[in-house]
């Protein structure tokens, strides 16, 4: 009995089920418990085996005896339910159909913390799949008991209860509201300070799933006074705690400017930027998106991001990350920062990110999403950029649709600034502009004309292509004056 | 007759002469008449022309005066208009000056306060620095704690090892393995072994069967149970050297409860006390303290003191006379009853909207 391991089981699953099923009804309680444990391990390993458990009609028997037996049996039975329910929504639906939810909820009221943990885990795996199953779990009355479980002293139980609440509230705003109405937020917020890293992961994930649905829910999460405590979680050693903490801050910041303002005032932007700097890979992604959301709301917030030294960090992310979706997120965030006013565009342009963005847009290896996002970012920054040294490289290697904007910006800035005009001539920009071919009457031609109007005619003619040829032609056709 | 003949001969002459003289006179008269008419017409013409000249002069004067009047009116009108325009221009300019200053002030104070924005951004960067410092400190503290915990764990492990290997300690005769005679100083493990207390095998604990019956579920709940033992575990106190008795025995003797003899169990005036107690009990049951007096006039000299309840100068107290639900229509001020259903008021519909947005950065 005790030596039953999974690797030993060959393809005769159905045979195994029919062997184990009568053992569940045995008189000796130890045999029942061990049979249940074996079933659980089998179902945990493979979803075919789990389906075989369901088809073998074992679940009703388990559910019936769950109500009556001692705690070891309850734990084993809850383990079986969890193992079956985790594979797919259909199997979870089968568990719900045989009435297991009520018995699991009764197990949540048990005195033994191990039983509570097993029951909460099973409920969590069931509720994870989709919104209907979550609704079924909520309708069975699990949420208040889960909130009570969170207050228990055992850390493992707290972890599992928090993860179950997170799975329930992630599907829809109504489910999140149900969790909030049971008073979960206050308890979750208290436990952010706990030293256990896995518990913090689950708590932060639960809070972020609650806050992501609507402004009211996000405000309720904020009212639980998580700031500035959450910022300490950004400095945790565990990577997933950092990721979940930045996810939570992102979900709060994305709703309204007032919430973003609150986060900025609490110094959250600096903490997130430091966190982005210290992680690598996918862990950075929520932090980058949070900066983008904050900057997108208004220009004052974007300026706050800039003075917190966010732009150099984002350009580092853009250049050194290998994955395309993280680069796309960094490009989007930079575009949101730089699009408001010339000051903002200048702050982005001085860090030399524009050539990087251009190269990402032009390279054929970037994914489509990355190309689209970098193009949008370049466009929105260029339309406000008046920092000419950053614009000049664009004259040389930009595609025509971006070149139009660059030349437009030059035509706006040059008529008013004499030093810039001089620099433009000496750096060879005027020569390049003359070489651009544009259709007469198009916007590009108008911009070129307005640039040419800034300079005296001889200089324009001097730099126009083929000027040396016309000069030589004049030499050829000149009649020397012979005395 | 001659005269007749002469007259008749002269009659045609007379007639001719008459006609001739008449015609001459007539012609003369005609000429004179014409002349007179001419003179008269000329004179009349002169007179009329003079009159017309006169009329022209008068008319000119009238027209001159009328035209001057009109012109002056026009001029006054033009001057008025010019004056009005000049005034309005001045007012407009002044209004523009005021509006310019007001608009600048309004934008700078309410819509976009540049200095406030700069101040705000500076405050943000300060907060950021503070938070960064605090987080650095926090991370450092955590690291220190972790290191300390690791060190302590290692120390504990080494201590445990030393306790287990206590038998390797060197004695006077035989030096232990950590105390080789060829070394200058003994190995640190030697010192540790000297300090360690030897490990004793734990006595097998008597397993208590914890019953999980429903009746003592309070005891089983892990959060709320505390150790259920009658005797608390003893404090690790060193026994003082000398002929002292066992401490527990002394305590038992000291706090032995009193066991009085039968004689001391009851007080000596028990009977009297019991009688008084009986009297007190019966007294409490009486309605009237003064029991029946011997003669009816015994208490007629007493003045009647009305009770406080009925002797207020504002009318009698309503306790006992009036009921809570009774109504006295004579005392009502108006004939309408209280409103039991009040119209609702919205308390929170204007929440957040009444506050002004002055000076906020959004």
C-alpha cells in the first residue's frame, strides 16, 4: 500500500482504478486513506489518469465519505479532488457536478489546519480555470471561510488561502467585489509585512487581481494603506515578489491620473525604476509598463518620471533585453513619456534612444508588434522634438515616411534660430536636404522650400546636387575676353 | 344856310378832320400812352426788381443763418462722436490692461502655476531620493539580518556537534585529538568541546492520546489552546548550598490552607447575630415601618409631609398619573402631527464636487 509510486504504473489505468475503488470502501480506515492518497498521486501525474478517475465514478464516493471521516482521510480526499481539478476546465466541471464544492466548503470549517489547507487548495485549482467555475465556488460560500483561513497562524494555510482568493478574483469585477465585500483587503494588506517570500507573492498577486478590474476596487486597495509598505517588497530578494509588487503598482496606476499621482507622491516611481534596474527578463515587464501608464496620463506625471531618472533606465532595457515583447513595452513607454511637449521629447532624445528605436523599426528580425510600437513611439516623439542634434542622424538613414516628420521639425525650428542654421549648414544637413527627392506640391516639398527660404540663394544653389557640373558647363560655354 | 352849306361842305372835312384829328390825337395819344406805358412798365420793373433784390438779400440772410445753424449742429454732433470714441478707446485700453494682468494672474495662480510645478517636481525628486535611501537601508538591514541568522545557525550547529563529540575532550593523562602535543596552541574545537555540555539521550516521552471528541473542541483548536497542565514547569534555579529544605515542601507548608477546629468554626455571639439577621430580613418585607400604634391620636400631631412626587411647584409629577401614550390635546401647539416620513436628502451627491480645484496639479 504505502509503496505505491506513480512511475510503476503501466498503461493499465482502468485496471488500477477498478482495483483501487473497492479499497476506498474498506473497513480499515488506514487502507481507505492510503487508497485515496494513491488515487490522488495518480491523478496528479497525468490528465488521462485524472479522467479515468472521473470516469470510474470514484468522485461521488469520495465526496460522500468526505463528510464523515477523520482528518487524514479528508486531507487525502481533498488531495484527489485537487489533483483531478487542476488539469482542465472539463474535469473541474465534473468535480463541481458531483457536488464536491459543498463538502469542500465544510472542510474549510474543520479544526485541523492541514484539512483546511487541502480544501482551500482544491478550491483554488477549481476556480482557476474560468469565471463560471469561480462563480460556482463563490456560490458555495467559500469566500468568508477563506478570509477566516487567512487569519490563521499557519503560514502554509495563509499562502494557499491567498492564492485561492487571487484565483477567484482574477476573472471578473463581480467576483473581485465579492472577495472585497468579505473584508479580505484589510487582512491581505496586513500580511504584506510578513517575512515569508512565498506568502508575499500570493498576497501581492491577490491584491493586484482585485485592483485590476475597476477604479473603485483599486481605490479600495489603496485605502488599505499599502503605500509605502509595498515599496519595500520591491527590494525583496525573491524575484517573483518583485514582479508581483510591480504588477500591483501597475494595476493601480493604470486607472486614473489621481491614482498615478498618489503613487508618484509616495515615491513609487523611483522604487520601480530601481527595481527595473535590478532585474532581468520577464520580471522587468510590469515595471516598464507601469512607467508607461504613469507617463501616459498627463505631462506633469511624465515630467515626474523623467526627473526620477526613468528614461536612461528604459533605454538600457530597450537595448539590452533579448526578448521582443519587453523591447516593445520599453518602446511604448518611451513614446508615452516623450509625446507631451518639446521638453519631454528633448529628455528622451538626449539619451540617444531614437537611433535605437529607428534600428528596431527597420530591422527585419523584429516582430510586427515591436515594429508597430517603435514606429508609433518615433512618430510621437519626433512630432514634438526640437533638439536638432538628435534629429540630424535621422536625415541620413530614415525611411521616407519618417523623413517627412524630421524635415517638418527642421522647417519649424530653423527659421527662428540663427545658430541652429549655421550648425545645420556646417554639419552637412542642408546638402542632405537638397538631395531629398520630393514630389512637387507634397508636404515634404513645402518643408524643403521653407528650409531653403531660410538661407540666401547662393548657398542653396551651392549645395544643390550637380552644382559643380553647372559650374563646369559655364566654364565651357564662356567666351574669354581677348584684348 | 351858308353856314350850313359851309358846314355841310366842311362836314366831310370836318368828319375827316375830326377823324384825322382824332386819329392824330389818337396816335399821339397812343404814342404817349405807349410812352407812358413804357415808362410805367420800366418803373414798375425797377420797383419790382428792387423789391426782388430786397427779397433776395433777406432770403440770403435767412438762408445763411439757417445754414450756419445746421452746420453748427452737425459739428456738435461730430465733436460728440469724436469725444465719445476717444473716451471709449481710452476705456478699452485700460480694460485691456486690466484684463491682461488678470489673465496672467489667473493662469499663473489657478491653471498652471509654473513655480508650484517646479516646486512639486523638486519635492518629488526629494521624496524619490528619500525612498531610495530608505529602501537601500531596508535591503541592507535584511542582508545583515540574514547574515546574522546564518551565522547563528552555523554556531548552533557547531555547538551541537561539540556536544555530540564531547567524549573527544582531552584529559590530563591523554591529550585529545584536537590537542596534539606538537601544536603550540590547542585547536579551537578543543576549547569548544571544553565549553560544551554533554548531550544526554532524551527520555522517551509519554505520548498523550489527544482525543478529538466534539466536547473539548475548544482545547483542540490550535490558535486558542495553551498547555493544560496543573503544575507549571520548574524554573531552572540553582539549589543554594547548605542545610535547606526542599523548596516545594516549604511552599506547601507555607500556603497550607486553614483547617479550623469545630469550636473556632462559629463565632461566640452566633445566636445574637442570627436573631438580628432574622429581624433584618423581616423588616425588609414590611410595607410600613411604624407598626400599629396603641391610640388613634398618637400620630395626629404629626404634620403631613406630602411626598416629593406630588409636591412640585410646577404641577404634579406625571409619574403614575399619566401614561406614556396618553395625549393631552389642550397642550398641543398646533394641530398637525410630526412628520414620520421625511424627504430624503442627498448627502453625497456633491461629494468631491464642491471642493474647488484651486491650485491643484492634475
